[in-house]
């Protein structure tokens, strides 16, 4: 974990957040600046800076993020209507917090 990383602080409980899901490897919480009625962040507990920093050893982490996204979409009631999954990569790609996270966005009518 990185001491100055906001998501690491959230994972450690140093910054309050309501987890919609948590297991040994991941947490899920709502984006504080949502772009849709449903806007969740799926965050690995282990600090990985961005997609550019993943290795072959991270395939289980990446796969886990997609499985959790599928389950959270169902829990939030957007699995049938549709949703987006989005990784922002580096500043030019819109990444603002440099801790790997997957956006689940949906719920539009």
C-alpha cells in the first residue's frame, strides 16, 4: 500500500467509505462524483498504479475485477438494461487517482 494513495487509505479505513462489497482482495464503493445513476468503483486492495503497471501475475486480479463488476451490475439492477466498464489509464486517459480501479457506470433510462 502507498501512504499517500487515497484508495489505499480507503481500503485501510483511514478515509471513510461505505463498501457495497468487500473480500480479501477487493472493495467496491460508489464514486463521489458519479457520471450516471449507478457509478461504482471496483478497487483491488493491493496497490497497482495503473493498467500500465500490471504484469502476467495480475491476471487473477483483473479477472476478479470483471467478475465482481458482473455481480455488482446485477445487485444494482443494471445487468439487463446495460452498463459500461471503464479503466482510465494515465493522466491523458482521465486517470485521476493512481491506484488501479474499474468504473461500473449505468442506470440511464
